[in-house]
C-alpha cells in the first residue's frame, strides 16, 4: 500500500506464506482460513469418522428431564408443562431445583454397563463416543476431592466406591464385546457449573 492507503500495482507480490490448505467452509482471506498441517490432518481424520454419539448420563437420568438446563430459570423450554418431574413439584422452580440437587442421594448406578452401551453403539455404526462425566449441574461421575457432589461421596448410595474393575470397564468402553471398533474420543466436562451445593 502507498502512504495514501491505495495499493501500488507495481509493487512486488508478497512472498507466499507456508500456510496449509484452507478448511472447507473457511472464509478465504482471514487468518482462520489456514491451519497447520497437523491440524488439517487431525480435522480430516475426525470428519471421516462421520457418526458419533455424545452421551449425557448422570443424576438427571433418574428423572424425565434433560441434563442441567431445567436449573436455568430463563430456560423454560427445558421444563415443558408435560414433564413429570416438573409437574410433580407443582411447577415450582425453587422446589424443583432443591429436589434436583438432592438427586445424588438416590443415584445408584449399580447396573451401569458401559460395555453394553459400547456394543449397541458399535452395532449402530457409531465410530466415536463422547461421554459427559460432569454436566453444568456440577455432579462428578468420578472420585474427586474438589467437591462432595460426586458419585463416590457417602451421600450417594453406591454400595462401594467404583472398583478398579469398574474403572477398567469404563476405560475399555472403546473395545466393545462385539469386536467392532469404537473410539472413546473424550470424557466431556461441561463448564460453567450452575450449582455449587
């Protein structure tokens, strides 16, 4: 550009940058249109998987509601009139939240069988799984010292903390009994946390 802000048609072209090919759908001419080669390769690998499952499962699974969103007062869509757990509490938001926060005291997933879930997913042709182990309600599906709102706290009625065997089964979810391949891509933590009981 010249000092006046106009392009100089006689100027030498800028040297080509070592940028990588742009991704589909990226706007050309922006810094977002180019990525390092390793990222392009990784994104292409992920896109080739095509069919995945984001699995939400936690204390809310005891009720007929979706994960965490009914706890946001402004999100009335998450508490439809026909939702039993909402209607049983007289559609009283404070009562609903109080009872939701107490779901940890009745959460007893003794029949949790991740291998069966992995088998069903692999049979359906699902190539990867993302398991939400902590949603916005803050309940942890693992042992942690950072909160009492966790599956291993004495207030949660599991007969015993998850054994090494059960933890190993969760890790092995990527190898279902069916022999099909299923990749456990991530264990998802949803932030920010809505509750801090």
